[in-house]
C-alpha cells in the first residue's frame, strides 16, 4: 500500500492542473489479487475490524466472504478505481507464464489512467475525424452484387452492380482515435521475473 500510495503521489504531481484526481487502474487476475492483498495488509496493520468478511448464507450458517477492494482513496483526494481486464489473462496472446501463479505474466500488469478534467475537458476522450457535419466515427456502405441491401435482386429496378456475388458486401470505415491531454499523469507497473 505504501508503494501504491507513493506511485499515485508521483502521478498526481504530474496532474496538478487537473480538476480532481480520478485514476483508473486496469489489470488482470494477479494484479487484482496483489491489489486486494495490499489493501487487506494495510487494514490489518491499522487494526480495523471489518464485519463484512463474515456473512450469513441462505441456511443461516456463517461463511467467509472476503470483500474485494476496488476503490482506494489516497492522499490529497486521489481516488483510484480498480477494473479487471480479461485481456491481461489471455494465454493466447500472452505466452510467458508466471511460475508462481501459472497465469500469464501480463496478469500482474497494472495500467494507470488519469480520468481527471483539465480546464473542463476530460484527459482521455474519443475523437473522430470529420468535417462539414460528417461524422467519420463509423461510416457504412454497401456494394451491390446479385442482391441489394433493400431485399434481393428486384428491390430496386435499376441499380448499378459492381461485383458478381449472389449477394452484396457491407463495408465499414472508422476514423477514430483516443486523445490524451496529459500522458505524464498515466503510467504502468510491469512485473519482471528475474
């Protein structure tokens, strides 16, 4: 928790012009476990008793149900929300395994994103190419063959056909990007096996 607090202070110093410090950390299963363990150790060190760990099940018996921590409130009003991202645990894409857990090494990666506002504008936003009222975030069109999108070869009396398929083709074009105003307030922690 001390390491996490110091890391968030470093990121917050880079986002001093932001209206509030709203960070999101995306990680895999190992990262979630590491974060939750750090929070539980910090709670234990503070001698706080959390009654949510013991819950009654349907039969009136007690069961142990650790409440996974997903939000961290740091110094100077910094808020960190933890989000699970299953891409980090995908063994098809990440083949280097962590010998301790048997999961991909990427499962421990923690990506920190600053979702604060800078002068009323969000630090992270989706942008799309376009002009004169034309939004190029998702443009679709059809190429007619033996059939048209309106319903078969007789849907429109005179349609120019551009291929000999017994059907039509659907095309998509997306000219979008992600705009990051302050990249210095974002970061990542990567586990390295020595």
